[in-house]
């Protein structure tokens, strides 16, 4: 959208990198902000300002002529925040500071990236947008996302900042050198190591990065329809961790053994997104099946196998 200015926080992350690439191709005026330079794309790095959003004094380094903020920046590893809950507080601080920046500079629209973690471990495996309750909060990370959603809504109601909340689920694909389960399994299988599953019965909604970015783009491009609303942006299909491990081993061509351990504290055991609202309002439709997305991801990592050591040492 020509002349529409967008600020993407977390622009050096997995989703942020791919989103900025797409927005630049669509002729948006794009600003990125991240605590780290972008390691994946020179073009994305060129528009990324290296700023610590936990520091409120850094806000004066952000551009003042922004129409929409897409707030992706967060500590997103659930188990890491169980071990160090101060990172959850930093998630809340970042969201508050971004909203204050929006209020003080007159930003019209905010799109907030939340998580399927806000649904907790309820009785129903399939969750719609209304199925979240604070008393089902499973972890400090979950609390930080529930708090973020509440802050976004408060700034909408108090200060008239239009907003849309997007709940993502297990986004995977390129531009990820973390020890999240998908890159970790690919690195382990490629190096002849065994794979360990935490939760034999765990069923989750894995979302390929292209589908996630397409959902964000549709919200931005149709903001008059999506403002004030919350959407699940996911695949709408469930896959077990056993399925994931077996597909990765097959696509890599490895003979890795698969071990099963109990689920870890704070982690959701079962979740499949109800994406009917995003389909109806936005015309959102995932393009990649689980197996197709994993195959694309395996191929990308094999072509970037220098990342395996980094993934395995985290």
C-alpha cells in the first residue's frame, strides 16, 4: 500500500523477517525495530533500527510518521520463561512501551501478536477466539500474552488506537536458528542424533511461516474489517509431536530413534485452532499442509546446514 507507513517490531525474528520482506515487495513504507541486527536479509537489516524496546528512553529513536505498528517482538520460548519469568515481565514492558509510543506519536493502528497459549489446557482440543480465561493461565509466557492483549484493548478503549489481536500457533519455517522443536528435530536428525518428544499425547497446530505472514498481511490490508477483532492465525489442523518427529526423520533420510518423555511444566498439551473467523472475515486460507510445510522447511535447513551447530548448542 503506497504511502502507508508500518513499523514492525521484532523485525530480525523469524516472522518479522519474512513479513518485512513481503511488505517491502508490496510497496509499504517499512520500518523495523529489533534488539539485534537482522542476520538473514541485508534489505531487511537496512530498514531495521537496533533498539531495546524494554527501555522507555529508546522510544525517541523510533520514527514519528507511522500509520500502523505490528508488534511481534517478544521472548517466545515458553519453557525458557518458566525457568526465567523475568522475561515474561520484559514482554509486558515491551508491549506497554510500544503502546505508549503509539499514543504519544499518534499511531492509528496496532496489530498485536498473541499466542494460542492464552487458551490454556482446556477440555476442548479445538479452540475459538472466545475460549480464553485468565484462570487457565499455564505459564509466565501465557500471562505476558494475556496481559499484552488486555493492554492493547485498554489503549483502544481509552485512547482510540484501533487494534487487532492475532493468536499464532507454533510457527515454523525459514529464518530460525533457535532450539524450537522443528529446527531442533531437523538439526538432530541431520546429525544422526536421536529425537526426544516431551508429551506422547501432545497435539498442536503447526503453522508454516508463509501462512502466518499471509494472515498478518490480510489483517493489515483489510484493517477496516479486522480492527477491534481477534483472530486465530494457524493451520486449523492438529499434528502430534510423534507425527512431527517421524516426518522429519523421513524427509531428512535419517535413522534417528524417537524417545518420549513427560510433558514439561507450562506447556500446552492439546491445541487446534478454529480459523473459521479469519476465513470468513479476512478470506484467510492456509496454503501448506503440515507435511508440505515440513518438507519445505527441511529443504531450507539442509541448504543452510551451517545453522545446525548453532541450533544444537542452545
